[in-house]
C-alpha cells in the first residue's frame, strides 16, 4: 500500500507491504519519506518480492538442507575446528525426525526436548554447547530472512562449573625440581608454562624470534592446533608476556644448548605449509597427538603431588600471581583473557578476595604461660562464697 502525505510543505509517500506466512503470521515492511510516487512503487515491488521469497523459503528449507547450507557457509569464514564441532555435535545429538522437518515448523518446545532429553552422562557444559550450536543454526536462517524469528531463543541451561586443579607453590617447585632431575622430555615445556601462563598451542608455535631477551618480553602472536594449524591466538588478539628473572636465566641457558627445533606446520592464514628451524620447544609425539595432559598427570602422581592436567599449569600461573598481589587487570592482560570475570574466578580460587579478612577479629588466643605465672585453682566447697 502506498500512502501520500505532506510534511513541511513537501509531498511525500509511505510504503507498507504486509503478507502472511504459512502459519498465518504477518510479515511486513515499511518505509516513509519517499520523495516520488515512482520511487514508492519501486520500493513496494521490492518489499513484495522480498516477503514472497521469505514465505517461499519457509516452505522449502528443512533442517537437513539448511544445516548442510549452514556448514557450507561456515567453511568460508570459520576455522576448521568450528565447522567440525557443528558437524560432529549436531550430527550426533539432533534426532532423525528433525531431518525432514521444515524450519518454519520448529518451536522452542522441539529444541528443549532435544537438549533436556540428552543422557545423564552428558555434562551441563556439553548440553549448553549443543543448545548454543542449534540456536546459531536457526539464527543464521533468521538473518537470511528464511525465518521470521529464532525458535530456539529462550531456553535456560543451568551449568555446573567444574573446579580445575592447581599446584601450590611447594608442588610447583617439586614438579620443576623432579622434572629437571629426571631430565624429562617435557621439562622445558613445563617451565615455560609455569612461568608464562601460555596456552599449549601458543607454546607449540613459539619461536625464538618471538622472544626478546633484552626487553624480557615474549610476543604471543599465534597458536597451533591439529585441526586448524597455525593461526591467530584465541580471540584473535596478540599480547606481551613479561619474562621473569628465573625464566630469563632458563631461556638464556636453554638457547645455548638448543638454538632451535625445526617444525613444518600448516599455516591457515597463508593456506600453505611453512617450515622454520627456530621453534623454542621440541617436537614431542605426545604433544603432537594431544596426550600432554596424560604425561603430566602420570608424572605428578609418580612424585606425589596433585595430578593436574596440562592446562592446569596455566591456572597455577594465574592463581599464584594473584595470590602474590599482582593486580587482576594486569594478570588478565598477561594471560590474554577477554573478560575480567574470567580472570576473577581465579581470585576466588587463590583466596585473594578473603585473604587477611580474619585478622579483623577482636579476640586472640591466650599465650601459654609457665612457672610462677601459672595460676593455681582450688576446688570451691559447696556453700562457699565465690
């Protein structure tokens, strides 16, 4: 419908087009301030064409066809691991009766039935991830105009946060001491992890050109994963990690013994394999195959300390920095957290938020006294005045 009106002495037109989808829900488009009737008719035609395409699409896209289309689109701008996650997770948990169901027929009840019907063995974190993936697939359809709304919006998944483990300072020292004495193949990796807080993939991609021993800074600009190869670090932002005196001495001596290891890695940015001979840390079979956590856990059990996983060395670094009074914001920048709340949870683990609070109590434990200062008490007879 085109309607003429006057504003500030000018003749203008407004265009409104409404159609109903297969569920009898109204879809509309509106534009005001059009300066000519001809232009208004052109806009009306465009609106009608757009809405008819949407209604037609609602009648043709099934979950199976749209999911395949979504994966194809993701491959254009998402990393390989992300596409694999969608493919494997939703391929496993989305039921067969979804495959030929029209996108426009889905409701929140359908999504809730799948997520809440997952086996008890599936963690709350995994349930939340599956829900997030399903919601994103529907969101892509909404963004394309295929759906008038996202049917997956509105489900609340309660997540139980699993507490990771950390080494206290005594245990961290024992790991380093025993690792050196055993000349363990992972010892250099554990040192860098405990003194830099870097992620596993960031250490794997670390080259000597990233380390400036003069300014005592490590430049973290890339990471490596078996699925994606070399790419930007998590969240896509580079950062600088300060080198402590202990790490400086270790790296200086280590470089004299090991000037560099050669690795040939797939670079997802260049879309080709690259070879460099100055990687800081060695090629280790377990590290290549994601078994570094099992190696560390086994060694920790062997020396009688908390059997932490590999990523827990990063948590140990963060927790110990916070417990020593390093400001939260500074730690956040060093380890590359995007949100302050992510770093803050380590504050609670380190007890920083309650440290020294009990010093404010108004009472004390009496000192033990001896000799002539000890008061002798005698029993009081019945009826005797006190």
